[in-house]
């Protein structure tokens, strides 16, 4: 613009940015893991007004200013539940944005719709949920919202009349996106029962059954039970089969939040055999398939239930075909209308590396978590708080007093040292340091460095 | 994986994909605009099972198979409201996916949060809404959902108790995402009043006022008035100032759906002076700033209202800072938790070209629409149905009988010819061909070709 960019000029720009990205990857292991900047400094470097006249290729210098203020997700980034950003898949985003397919309906982009339906079927197969449909989402929050919207329309329809009435059940350890969805959907967080967990942070099925029985006796309608396959704090997997039995007995929809943990089924299928009992299931390829954000997914058993919740096609977007392939429209089965070609990244990444490489990487993450738990258990200055069912390890430094405050200070100190990034959790009422392995870059040496960095930082806090 | 990809190998892959993208751009104008494939053919080419063993660099050959099955958005793609995919910004997606910043909170990525808050301020300034906050979204559907969620919590709070009660008002021409949002939020589509429009498809303020008065008299609570700044069918702009006055009088939230049209303010600010009256405002940079999908945005006047609707932070994600910059978290003000670094594309694109180039391109789109309307009006075989306030032009071929069916057949024939892509609308009860100019590639010659292609296809239908 004002005329279109000549394509040789464009290739020169793409090449410069690819080299910038390569430099980032080359230095990743050496960079401070949490950037050393402050609010005012970042605004001075990256803020300001929009220029009226363009910079042209000098924009690459502006992009270079982003790097030192970004978080470096090397093998020692173990905070939250964040996939490590597999770079082969990342190149597909360049093509996706140039192609600019709007993944609304087959009619609009046969290629993009076919690729997305293909990767959805790959995810379903990986989880033992062959035959499930679904779509990619911005993340687990959107997928959980959509799963509960389907549950509401299935059990307490409110699209037309509004004022939905019924109850949702989830464990005390459920992710914050579930109360957020219950609030948005007009069900109300007062109608979310937080079911007690056992000593391993898994939902207590007896407590779930009691809550359901009480509500039904009082004339209240169960909408959905939300089981978690991988709690964010400790990676606990709720007892899926037993919960599915109870949900079925009370006619409740079963939504499984597997955003963090479901994909462990690729390496440890036995632990997650109950996934296939779900009516809807959230899973994030930007977590345990290491894809760059965003690559969430909602899977569901019955596409008609999705259409009941979401189809509201106007004249404007009628597809004009009844063919199951060519008449397909994602907007009939999801919240979004315009949709990015998110699937190209995952399709490229899986084909580049092969599914076997992902199985191996997930197995390695599980092994790293076991190794860290064992190392912590063997270290007298540290205390293991939870090792969980997956790859989250919660622990703390032992201190004779003020353990919570001191461990919070320790966490800040560890991250400020710049070598290891941990986050925190509350386990059994106490403040925990938390390392979560969903990182294809982590090495055995990185696991040992977690221990060394925590101990070294602990001396400063002590 | 199994070990990380060596960076020189990665650069080779990025280079091959960039050349593929360059080839796409080189051929864009010559490609059939709608791909010539069928369901089974596309599945055979792009579907199948996930490979257990990776293809490595041969994945580029797989990516090449995507191209002929994708829609070619050249200068004659005028369907729906879809920005043309500005390629300079597209290169930023390569870097965004390699950096893999999760744009949750400042703490997690100072660079990405600063860049997103910067482009949000650029969008607000471009619309005359300086001081508004907001965040990027997957598109207008998510932004409209969030705007109405804020309205509900502001006027009929239901997060805790559920069962929201109240009424939303929008014109008969409102986008389908509004009833979808009203349904999802538990308000119920029965409580969405569809206000009549005038002969130019703009909401009738007298009818709005009457509907509000009736509801209030009956003891019902107005939640929100939704004004549209650019209806999808004809680009009509509702009378924003007059609607704002009425909404204020009845204590209703004013949400403006400016997904299509708000950014015309960059070239024609007078038509959109009322935007700044909004409490919340949707705007899609992937429409009239030509960005690749996805780059939607919700702007709002009062961040506290956003936090009332969305903040539900668990212990897990507490930011631990009260500083207005460093304590900022997008998840407190939006539906999403994990969030892609969408802002890098827009930040790069605007700095590469300069805002002035976008003003000029939007002015050219407006001129192209006027030119097509004039050309249609002067052509005896065609009938102009609506030229609207923006860049959507609705018209049809004249036929003595069966005009709707014949124009529907004509639309299919035009698109099948592969040179021009139009979509359809219903205007005044009749089937219309619709051309919408949000395309930086369109030339004056392309506008003339629309007429020639419609007339040529019309001979086959006649």
C-alpha cells in the first residue's frame, strides 16, 4: 500500500524476520528467562503513536526491540501450563497469514476446512475419542465455555427464553475458566457446586453423588458435571469412569476439561481411558503438543448438540449445500464466525515430526517430572508437596517459620535469577513452588538446575 | 523433536515456506478465485491419518497441496466483509509463533502486553475514542459477546445468581453474532427486540424509543442498545448520536458493532463521529485494516466494567502487583486466559506502511464502491438496490420474471467463472448480488470487471 507490496520486497522482509527468529532460537538458552524490563521502559521502547508515514523495512529494527522484552521459553521454562512453542509448526503461520483463509465454511475455503477437520480427527483419535467432531479454539477458556453452552442447551435450554436454571458440578481444583463460563452463560456461580477432592486432589465421587442427590431432591436440575483431566495446580486426573457413571445416572452432561492433561494419552493412554465417556472435551495443542499459542480444541460426541447451541445462520452466510462435506460450516458448531487458519500449524508440525516424536516428548516430560519429584524428596532442604498424575511437581523450601512468605520470596528470587522459571500453587493450604513439564526443550540437566537454582536462591532468602 | 530442530534446519524450512507464500502472491491475480475442488478430492489431498514417522522437509510438498484448494483473495474478491490479508503484517506471525508469548499479563510478557496495549490505543485513537481500553479478540463475534457480557453485568448483574433478566435492542439488520451472544449470555433471543429500519436500512430511532418505553412501562429492564456501524448487507450506519441519546435516557448500555465499518473513520471521520458515545465498541482490523484473520478488537470506556464482567482470577494466576502497567492482566478484562500475540501483526503492518497508507486505501475502497454503484445505475441490464453508507454495493440483474432464482443462479455462475467473487444479501425482500470493498488490492479495472463478469454470466442464465 498505497499499491500492493512487490513480492520480491515482501520476500526480503520475510527473510529478515526469519533471521531475527533464528537469532532468537540460537540465543534462547542463554537469554534471561524473564525479561529484565520495567513498565515505563517497555512503553518507551515499544509504545508511542502510530506513525503516519511508514518505516518500510526499518520495521525489522522495531521488531528487534521486542525480543529483549519477551519471555524466553527455553528448556527451563516450567511455569503455568504453557507449551514450549515448537518452531517447525510456527513457519506455517507465515503461510496461513499470507493465504488468509477465513475458516468459516467449506465453501469459503475447502483447503482450510479440510485441514482443520483433519487435525480435529487426529486429536480425537489420539485421545481414544474416534468419531468425535469439534473445532479449534483460541484456548481452553473458549473450549470450556462452548462445552458448557452445549450442556446448557442440552439439559436446560435457554437460547430463546433465557434465564437458564440448573446446576453445574466441578471439583474444588477446577480451572478458573469454568466459573467464568458458568457466569457468562447466565447459570450463575452460585449454581456451581465445588465438590471436595481427596488427598491426591481428585474429585471425590461420593461427594459428587451426594451433591447431585441433594439438588435433585430439592427440585434442581443437574446441567453438567465437569471432570478435570489434569488440574492446573498438581496435574490430578479426576476419576473419569466413575464420574461418567454418576453423571449418566443423573442425566447430566459430562464435560471433561483436558486442556492440560488429555494429550498425555499419547504416551500414557491407560491413565486417560475414561476420556471417551465425555460428551464434550477440551484439549489444548498449545499445551502438550508444544504448539505456539493459540491452538485449543473442543471435541464433542454429537454435532447436533453443537448445532443446537450455536447455529444461528443468517441469510448472509447460508452455505447452500446439504452435502456433509461441502455443506459443512464451523460457525454452525462454534461461537466464532470469522476464524483463523489455526489448523495449518498443527497439521504441519505433526507431519514434520511425526506423531511418534510427540509420544516420545510427552513420555520425556512425564519422566522429567518423576525425576524432579525424586530429587526433591531426596533433598533435605526441600519438601515434596505433590507429584500428581501428570507432569506438575509442587514443592517448597523447608524453613522453621514463615514458610509461605519465605517461599513466595524464594519464587521471586528464582525467577529473577533468570535461569529457571517456576510458578506457584496452593497445595493443602500451603504456598508451593510449581514446575510443570510440557516442554520439548527440557533436558535432564535442566531438571537438576531447577534444584540447584532453588537451593541457591534459598540461601539469599534464608 | 526427538531433539530440538537445529536452527539452520529451521531457517531452511522457513525459507522454503516463505518462497511458497511468495509464489502464491505472484500468482494471486491469475488463480481461480474460488478453488476448483470437491469434498472427496480435498480430503484425498489433505486428509488421512496422522503419520507416526515425520516427513521432515517434505512437509513443504504437503503445504504446496493446500494452495490450489484455497480461495485466492485477489483484487476481485468482494464477498462478505473480509479484509484482503496485507502480507507485510503477515510476516510478523512467523516471529509471533516462534516467540510464543502468551499474552496473559504484563508479568508474563512485557513485550507482547505492551505491543497489544499500544495497538489497542491506536485503534481507539483512529475511531475518535481516545482513552478507551480494550483487547484484541478472535473477531467480531467474540467482541460482541464480550461487549454484551459487560452490558449485562452493568445493568442486570447475573454472574453469581444467574438467570439474567432484561432486554437488548438492535435493528432488524443486526449481525447474527448479536442474537448468538444474547442466547449464550442467558438473556434469551425472545428478549432481543429487532427494531425496524428506514429505507436506508438504518435503525429507526422513533421505533427504538417506542420499544424502550413499552418495556419499561411493563416493568422490564433495558440492558443494552446495539447500534451497528456498517450493517453486513448494505453497510448502513445507524444514527449513532441519536441512539446514544435514547440509550442514555433509558439507562441502557450502548454497544456499537463497528466490526465492518468503524475503521472507515480513518478516511471519513464525519460519518462515524458518534462512535465515541459507545460504552463498548467492536472493530475488526482483519476487515478494514486489511489484516489477516484473526485481528478483532473490543474497545470499552470503563475498564472497571470489564473487570466486573470477566475478572475471576484464581490463586494460580495472581499477578502480584498493583502497578497500573506491571500489574495489568488481559484475563481480568476478557474471556480468554491464554492469548495469542495477535497484536504483533497489526503493530508491524501499521509501522511498515504508515497510517496514511491505510487512510488512502480505505478512501479508495469507498471510491470503488461509489464507482460500481454509478456503473450499475448506468447499465440498463442491472438494477442498483443499495449503495449504503460505506463500501457494500447491492444490485441485481434485471429479468422480467423469476428475478430471485435467476440472480441466485447468476451469483453461482459468476463465482464459478473464477474471476470475480461476490456474495449475496436480501434487500427490500429481494435477492441481491453484493460486492463489498475492503480490499487493498482492488483496482479501477477490477471494478469494471465486476460489471463485465456479471453481464457475461447473465447471458448464460438469461
